[in-house]
C-alpha cells in the first residue's frame, strides 16, 4: 500500500511541476489551476503515506528520511497555499520534484527514531513550530537562490528562458522577506518553547542543535534589522539569508545525519 501511495504521489508531484514548466496556454483551465489540482492530489496521497509511516503504535517516527519527507510535505503545502495569491511558480518547478525524491528516499530507507506518544503538549508545540520555522526558512532560502540567479543574469545582461519565467526583481525580494519574517517568528517561538518545555536544552545530544539554532536566529535577526535600518537588499540579503539557513540545516539535519545514520544512536 505504501509503495502504491508513494508512486501516485510522486506521479502527481512531477506532473504538477511539468505542467508549470511546459504548459503555455490554458487547457480547459489555466496552468495555475492545473498545478493546484495536481499538487493537492499529490499532497493528499503523500499525507496518507506520512500518516502510515509516522504515527506508529510505539510512538511518532521522526527518523531522518521520514522527517525530511514530512518537512518537504509541509513546505509544499505552504507553497501551494502561497500560490493562490503570490507569483511563486518558480519555486514550484524546483520544490515539487524535490518532494517526490524525498518520498523515494523514505520508501527505500528504513530510519526510525521514535518519539513517545505520551509526549507532553509543550514538547509537541516545540516540534511543530520547529517544522514550520524550517519550512518557511527553506522557502526563503530557495527564493534567495532564484534571486541570486536573477541578479547575476541582470548584471551580465544574459536574460534567458528562466528569466522570462521569473517575476520582477522587486517582487522576488519582497516574497523573500515575507517568508523570512514568518520563518523567523516561528523559529523564535520554537526556541522559546524549547527553553520552557524541554528539560535540558543544553544536554549533550542537544547542545550542538541548540547552539547552531541560536546562531542561525542571530543571523536572521541581523538581516531583518539591517533590512529595516539600512535597507539591505540584493547580494547582502542573499548572503545573510543563505548563511542563516545553512546553520539551521546543520542544526537539524546535520545532527540527525550524524546521530542516526553514522553513529546509529
């Protein structure tokens, strides 16, 4: 059953990305609505698959590949919701295939890290806000990469077919900071809830994650302050954004990679 669900979820994710990439003219309905329809089907099937793999009788499975698939599912959900009102088509073409790949990796690798089903509500809130923070900041980082490419093309006066698919530079930059602000707020709440509800957030197995997350929070805070105070934009905003995301990625997936797949703890 999991393989069947995974196969059709992958098919619909890739179909939605292909429609956005290739479809130029409306086919009964607009390309945007094709993407939303196919994407929603993929999210439903992927969500059922995640329910089977995550909610186990022994507890909640947040193993490396399952957690990656869950986070990409959340990111894709947020992206399709954003597509209703914002021009984020460029992210669709990259993110949905990545989400499809996460399903393949999750189905082909058995990585289990159980969280007790008796976990306190405060800890669950911490985990939920952490996932939302990572999701919003991932979208912001992906947007920053597109913005960097767009800025490079404009500086070297080599507009190509990718440039024709991207919104104006000002719109791209505005979207980046909107996603960044939402992610920063979720990350702030995640860190606060961690200090309040976790018994020892600086325990040996958490200290690297905590320190890197705090440093990432500082980077994002400095970027938002620089934007408000000095109007930071362009390459400065891109570098700070990607630096903060890299630290956050090390904090979560870097530690999980070492602990689960290398040290087998």
